[in-house]
C-alpha cells in the first residue's frame, strides 16, 4: 500500500494548460475515483501520477518520497488500461508472469505469484488458454492479474470497463470492489461513468476543466454538492435546477410558490433531486405543471413534468407513477433536501 500526494501539480502542452494546480492527498489503501466529462483532464492526471506524462509544475510524492522526475519503472505503480494489452501468442499464465520473468525473478517465485493472483481473480481454469479464447471480462481480469503479481504500491485504472458490454461491466465492477477488499491496496480509478464512481469509491474527485470541483465521499457529493457543476454531474437523473429568488427569510420560485429560507447569501437557483419530489394535487406544493413524459422502468418510474414558468422537472417515483401525459399535477418538494446556489453557482448552506 502507498500514500500519494499531489502538490500544486500542473500540466502544460505548449501554451495550453490542461491541469491547473491540483492539490490532493490519497491515503494508503484508499480507493479514489477521478470522474468528470470528456476533456476535463482525468486521464491526463492519472498518467502524470503513473509517469507516462511529465509534470510541468508541482510535486508528486509516493510514501513521502518525491518521484516527480522519476520514470514509471521507479514509482512502483501498476496500470490497467482501457485496452487489455495482452500478448496474443502467450498463455494467460505467461502473460501474468511476463513482467516478473523480464525482471529476472526465480521461476518458483513466478509460479507462486501467478497461482495466487489467479486464485484471487478466479482464473485458475484459464491459465493455459490464450487471450483469443477468453471473454472480454476474462481478458480484463488477466490484465489486472498481471499487475497484482508485481505487488505494486498502488493500482492505476484508466477506464478499464469501457470496452465491455453492460452486463460484463456490472460483473467486473463487483470484481474490482471485491479485489480492493481482499488486497486493501491503494487504487486510483478513472471513469466517465458516475455509477462506477458512486459504487466503487471511498472518495470521488470531480474534475472540471483541469481543476478539482469537489472531493468527498459519494454520499457527501450527492447530498451536499459544492456547486452547480457537481450538483448536475453527480446523480442520474440529474438534480433539477430551478430559478428562484430569496428575500426576508423566504424563497420564491419563478412561476411557483416558496417557503422558508435560512441561508446567509442571496440565492438565484434552487436544486432538488428527482426522488425528493412527490406528485400532489394541483394548487398544492411548490409548483404546478403538466405531465409531459412517463418512463416506466419496473421498480421505479421517471415522470417529466412541464412546470409553469420553470421548465422541465423530473420526478422519480416507486413502481407505477399512476399518471399519464397531459395530466395536470402539483409538485411537492421535501424542503429538508433542497439545495440553493448563488450567482456564481456556489452552494449556499441552509440551517436545517
């Protein structure tokens, strides 16, 4: 296990700055997920930690040792890529043990470590097969096994599940979670899939245009987003953001009603997640509208309402929603779960 510290880390490509002063402390044994939209710098930041990209400014330390200028081979890290990068002519056994063989490890040690990794990853029946005889999920497990045998300080995952179909992604996500529990290893994981981020991470780092928008546990980010970007990026369906005004201890929705407001600054936006809105009789709750679309998913339904003066609002309800397109409804908000944001998109905390 290893602790990793980034201090004022920047990356420049000529005059273009893509990583803009990252400060981050990663504890030994922690599972950290970098998440954000395409082009936010998450893969670049991971490659900088791994030594595949130079650090333009700032320092990187691993276990309190400055490795900013050291090559990848000196950092003690192992990286799992989006592509499996397996040798097609080698068996699973040979692929997993290849790095140990090239480093001159004794044959007995290679056999022991490969067998142990195969047991952890449930690969024993496939050790004598070649990559072409494996499924996508099995190939990815081999790629992970190739890293495990090296006993690295930390594992770096760069969108490892993006090439798999939906069912395999779910299976491999569970495998990676169980692997972390077994090994108690430091893991840094890059993904654009917030479901992976929410289910795997001890802490999530949300990146926006090369900067950290917020760091926290999945629950912290979901329940207390620091700004509008995080509020709408984390959560599916995303948080509803509605225009509002605040004055004299009250908030008012544009085209709707309002209630008590105890924030310390003026708010211009109100955020409410779909599951914190209930359908009500028209004329009650915070606003009224007309049902636009109903999406039935079995265990739950999403109801999209065209609200008067507020635009589209999405509601999540259990099972069948019991409403049809064109029906007039009222929307009642759980006021204990509302978020407010100022003109700069920053969160305004209310006393609840």
